């Protein structure tokens, strides 16, 4: 995909995107399910199991994405 983003097909589920945030203490994975839902996994340094899992609908994920990319601003 892009530098620092690794994609893995999850048969029957969707795709998992592992994102290298440029630090060995920061790692996230995002699963995009076939039904449009997203799961965001947050990992602590050196941990194999996530410290947090956030489940989002497609609409919720788009809202968060808009904020992260700076395409949505509110006064």
C-alpha cells in the first residue's frame, strides 16, 4: 500500500492494515470488515495483545478520518 502500511487479507472478514507510526512504542491495526464496519486496535510497546479496541460503523470511521486528515473543521 504505502510506506509503513502493511495489508493482510482476512478470508471471510475483510482486510487488516497494520500501521507503522514510526516508533516501536506506537502501533495500530485497522480491520475493515466486508460489511463496512471498522475495528481499531491500539497496542502498547512490545505487546502482542491490544490495550484498546474501538469498533466503528462506516459512518463513524469516516467522521474520525475527516478529523484526522483535517478536512473537517468546526468553530
